[in-house]
C-alpha cells in the first residue's frame, strides 16, 4: 500500500513561506470598509429608542410612528440583491461611494426634517443607501483580501462590528436623544460618511467583472417586489396580527413574486442570480443560516428591551446601555471566529456557535420580575453574543467561498440580503409571538410571560440552524478549509485530501 507524498523540497518551501500579513495599505482599506459597515449597521437600530421623541416633536400619530422604521427596513432589505448585482455591472467602488454619499445627504435631511413627510422620505433614502453600500462594501472586502486567513480575519472583524453596530445603535440612540436631541441620531452619520468619502477613493481600487452582462430587469423587479411584499407582510403581522388582511396580502404576493423570480432566472440568458449559484450548497444553506442568525439575535434585543422597560421598569437609556455587554460578546466572537475556523472547520464553528447561542438564549427563559434577574441576563447575553457571532462569521465564509471574483458582488448581495431580511423579519415575528402569549395585556407579568414564550421560540430557531448546518453542510467537506495552511506537505487542498484518505485507511 503506497501513499503519495510531496517532495521534501516542496514541503520545505511550504514551511518557509511566511503566513500572509496585512500590509499598511490593506489595513487602511480594512479600516475604511469596517467604519462604513459599522455605521450602516448602527442605522438599523439607532432610532428605535428615539421614536416617541420624534413622534412628539413632529406630530406623528401613534399608528404612523412605525413607518419611521418600516420605510427604512423595506428599502434596505428589498433592494439589496438588486444593488449588489448593479455593483457587479458598473463597479462596486462606484456603488459603494454613491451609497455613502446618499446616506450622508439623507441623514442631513432627516436631522433637519420639519415634517413627518420629509422624515419618511429621508428614511427611504437611507434604506436605499444601505441597500447599495452594504453589499458593495462586502464585495470590496472579499475582492481586496485573498481567499484564506486574511479574508477570514477581515470577515470576522466585519461581522463583529456589524453585529455590534446593531446593539451600539440602541445605546447611542438613547444617549443622543436624552442628552442632545433625536436629530443627532441622524446628524452623527454625516461626518463619518464625509471621512470615508474623502479617504476611500485614494485607497480602494475599482472592482467589477471584465465582461459586464446586461441587467436582468424581469428578475430584478420580481425579486425586489417579492422581498418588499414579504417584509411588508411580516411588519404588518407584527403590528396587527397574522390574520390582518394587508399582512396576508403582502406575504402571499411576496411569496408568489419570489416563485416568479426563480422561474424567470431559470430561463434568462443573463440572469440576475444564476440558478446554478442558488443550487450551490454553501450559498443556499449558508444564507439560510445567516438569515436565522440575524433574525434570532436582533429580535432578542427587542424582546429584552421590552422586558427591561415593561417588566423591570428600566428607562430607555438604562435598557440601551445594558446591551453594551451583548456588543462586547459579539466583538469577542468576531475575533475568535477566524482562529476557531483555522483550527477546526467552518461547519464545526457553525454548529458550536449555534449550540452556544441556543444554550444561553434558553437560559433567559428563567428571567424573573425583579432587577436581580440582570445577574442572569448580562452573562447570558454576552456568551450568547459570542455564539451568535461565531455563526455569523461562519455564514459569511460559507456563503462567499468558492465563487470567482466576478460573482463576489452577487455572493455578498445574497449574504447582505439574508442579513437585512433577518434583521427586518425577526422582530415582527417575535413581537407577534410575545403579544399572543401575553394575551394583548401590557402588565409586567403578562409581558414577562410573552417574552419568555418568544425567547423559547428564538432558541428553537437557533437549534434549527444547528440541525441544518449538521445535515446539509457536513455532507461535503468544508471547502473553506482548503484555503488554510494544511498538513505538512504544502498546505494545499490536495494534500489535505491525501492525509484524510490515509487516516481513513488506517481506521479501516
């Protein structure tokens, strides 16, 4: 029985090759892209605490107040895939800079808004800017860093800061509203956008395919309108219940349009999303896991905000500051994830992170109605945040690995769509569960009962993600592993496979 070995010279050369390192230019690129992505993530939650103050100042009715968040979410989730593909066609750098310029202008308009109509238009523009800049920024990140340790590190930091940005938005919104004005929740974006716009053109190179296909207009319209319908339906259901006519209409219309989108893509000469990409296991199941990861953690923030304010009687500022612990957990998870992937595999990190998140989410079922429960809540949210970020980085690696550079805009557009759809869908779903369990009663005890019921559902969804990763991704060996330095013999995918076959024969 013979085994194939690498020549000693090759093995020696492999051992002498230093690991790739971040150059000064790459560090600047990483900093610029991370700052932009953090700012975009903050925008998802920074106005949540400020909504009552905005309503009082501008004269929003209670029924219309939700549209401050909904108008942003609809556009951010609905147009992400479309703009991700546009970036492939005309250049990711161009779309990224244009999105940030629009975000800065929209934020200035929102901060100066004299009426509800102007504010809603500003929020729509912010959502469109987020839909354009987020996938373009991710595509620039993946094409600026080669597949392997550097890209995994960059994606880990990006995932950590984006998740931390969501929780930081709640903290920052409360601080700015209490100390200054709700208008500063808009104004804070302007100087950040200006700095990125000044630095980015000098350090980031343009990225787009050599051959630019035509835009698939039927596919773009069907997927965008389908996502808008689903997100609108879920938002209405969270506010008015699952039997509300407009909620049902939106969900049904959205589902039909997404089926139409799939059928259109099967027959299109130059599809927006090639069906072969959707059929790729890493892309399909990676994005499902990403949607679940963002839906469960961001909706948990909503549930715990409800718990702390309605059951424990905390102020909005105190509740927001409590999420700094969760933010620390997500940053920790983002730093640990690339190292964990290097030592094990992406699938192992997806499963291990999911189990960690599910376990510490389930612990929150035992929350009580006294402030002493914070002794349980804070460590549980920290460790659950670590687990959630392990899953998020694993999802990003899985969903973007193995595709050529000319399809990275598509891959990151799908990943961004999953992320933003999860953020948008999770809260109304968990809100509906909590409201139903509470029986529509707003007393402290009823809210606690509703929150624990929704937390149970949240933990179950995380476990569903673990099961999906174990069943559908473990069947094929983790392809991302091939990009890491492997066994002595060159560190290549082929060497890893040879070592695995040898070990298998030894076991038999």
